[in-house]
C-alpha cells in the first residue's frame, strides 16, 4: 500500500520504479558535481579577472564544446553506447580532477581561465548523455510523466549543495570545492556502469561500422543535411535563440555580483550558495507539478513558458537600468531574471525540450541530440561572446 501510494504521488508505475530510482540517483550526483564546480569556478574567476573576460570565456567554451563533440563523434561511430557514455564520463572525471589539482597547486591566470571555461564542456557531456540514456530507457508517453521527475534528483542535490556551501567554507577554501565535484563525478561514473548493467536491452546499440547499411544513414544524419528538414531546423533555432538570453543574464549577474561583494571569493561563493539554493527550491516545487502539467496540456505551453518569463523579467531590468542606472535594484531585477531563467528552464522547459528528440529513430537519437546540443548552442555561445565584447 505504501508503494502504491508513493507511485500515485510520483505519477509512476510499478515497473518504472527501478529505472526512475537509478536515474534520479544519477541526476543527483550530476547536480552535486555541477554545484560545487560552478560555485568554485565562478568565485575564483570573478576574483582574478575583470567582467570583460567573461565573454572571452563564452567564445572559448563554445569552441571547446564543438571540439569535444568532434573528438567524441569519431569514438561514437566505432563503439557501442555503453562504451561511448563510460568513456565520456571517465574523461570528464579525469579532466575535472586534473583542474582541481592544478588550481590547488597554482593560481595561474591561464589555469583559472580554463577552469571557468571548462564548466560548459562538463555540462554538455554530462547532461546530453544523461538525457540520451533517459530517452532510451523511457518512451515518449513515459517521458511526459517521468522526465521532470528524474531530473528532480539534480535539483535536490543542488539545494543540498548550495545551502551547505556557506557551512563548508568555514572549514575549507573555495578552490577545495573542486575536489568535491571530482568525487561526485566518480560516483556518476559508477552509476553509469550500474545503469547499463541493469537495462542492457533498452540501452544496447551496435557500432556503426558493424553494419553495411550504417554509413549511408550516418551520412544522411549529418547536420548539413538535417538542417534542411523543417523539424530539425526548428529544433535548432529553439536550441540557439535562448542561448542569447541565458548568457546575457549570466554575464550581467556575475558582473554585478563582483561589484556588490567587493571581489571576495569566499563571500561570492557564500552568496551564490544561498541564492542558487533558493532558486533550486523553487525549481523543485515546479518539477513536482511539471510532469502532470506536461502530460495534461502538452508541449506548447511548456515550451512557451521560458521565453515569456525571460521577456518580462529582462524587460523590467532593462527599463529600470536605463532610467536609474546599475544601482542596487538593478541587481535585484537581474537576480530575478536569473532565478526565473534557471528554475523555469530546469523544471518545465528542458523536460519538454527533451521530448522533441523522441520521434527520432532510437539508433539515430543520440547523434541527432549531440548535433543539436553542440552546433547551435556552441555557435550561440560564441556569437553572444562576440556581441558582448
């Protein structure tokens, strides 16, 4: 009876308990790693560099994400899905651990720039592969109910991580948070192995080189040909255009945070912990409702939610900043835009956006998703950096 009550509360079925639990755990540790890494990298970067270097980092991160995709695309064509995902998480773990050790040993400017820039590569690899696995385990009907729920694990870890940061900083320095991110990524790697062992049928795939018919399919599914198809083109634009809003808000938020907190990394990290923890609480509350909302009303309202809320909040910040300058209330409006951007995007927009990949044939879904997540988003990141400069 307790299980039936819990299943009803979470809007899942008995046979879905195990995959939902494992994917929520996976999401939890992805969120924890990103929380610690994001806080440390932002606090350290803001201390060492002027805001004018933030758009330079945007440009560099767009290039790095694209190069990462090119490198892994070669492996993806020659490896089964289990090996692809395992190698990617192993790469992220080793790279973050190396950065953590480097920053702990030295505070060289070039190393801190790489540390801050690397977060977008880390987000790209972890989240694309998480959603790629989720798309294989759950079908489109299940996804409407479950995608918001499984990503709630990330939000819970973000709440715990951010609210614990002010306490943790009483015992360690901001750069030491990078080691906590590395430990969380190691747990993610272990969970990848467990999930592939638990659901081998749903997650199995055959390397492209093993089938004589695959080369033609892989050629057909290149971005240059796909972008001519209306469905692919529209998804590309939906991936590209919001990037301008995200990054402008991110730039203004970090620039104002540096000014408000006198360039002190521990104070900045403490503020980010409290603020982003509060954002995550709102996101979690929305996630508990988003599955039912998406299942009942469909994709259109969910996809419209983010651009509409960003339009209102950024317009208010623009009007107030133009009339009164960048004083305290301007920072409040920018913070409000950051709050809406993160909570609505994570709770409503992203789960709905991931459903757009479900009509794609299973064997082509992850390459399709990778191209959408890399080419439009990386291009948008570079363009936004250039515009801000």
